[in-house]
């Protein structure tokens, strides 16, 4: 037995089999690392989408604040108009001036609504991009799960 275990042919065959097993293991690990790289790339892309959503949300918040200010101006104008109508002591020119200031506030509000519409459209695009990134990430996580549950699938993908 000792003679067979130390013979040159036995050592060559054993060394060859060890090299084959290590090559297979290296191939499987390389396939898994490619899947992890794809998932990492998807997560980085999703982070970029979140950054653009944050910028859009800040724009929407600024537009909402401006709209709130304009509604306060409009409320003040309506209260002035209501007071004038209740007392019936104001003249037609005063009422015309109040309606003019309310018209200006509505004009400013219309411009702000247009800005808000652009912000919401941009937000919808960002949310769409985020959904696409989430779909990619879900697909990559599924691939990664399949790779870890069946590592031999890299050698025999059918």
C-alpha cells in the first residue's frame, strides 16, 4: 500500500484531481461574484434615483409653501371683501381695488400651480425610474438566490 501511495502515477493523478476541483470551485465563485456585482450596480443606480426624488420633493415643498402664502393673501383679500359687503359702507372703487388684489393673488397662484405641475411631472419620472431600478434589483436578487441555492447552475445553465 505504501508503495502504491508514493508512486509517481498516483501522485500525478491526485494532484490533477485537486487542480480540477479547485478550478471548478474558482469558476463557481467567479459566477457568484458577477451576480453580486450586478446587484451592487443596481443598488447604486437606485441610490441615484432616490437623490433625484429628494431634489424633486424639495422643489414640491417650496412650491407648496409659496402656494400657502398666496392662499393666505387670497384669504385676507376675501376677508376684506366680506367686511366691505357686510357693512355696505364701502364704495364701488374700494370693492374694485379688493377684487384687483385678489386677482393678482390668483395670478401668482396660477403661476405657482404651473411650477408645481412641472415638479409633480418630474417626480413621476423619478418614481418611474425608481420602479425600474427596483424591478432590476428584484431580478438580480432572484438570480443571486438561485445562484446560492444551486451553485452548479453556472456550469449547466439548462
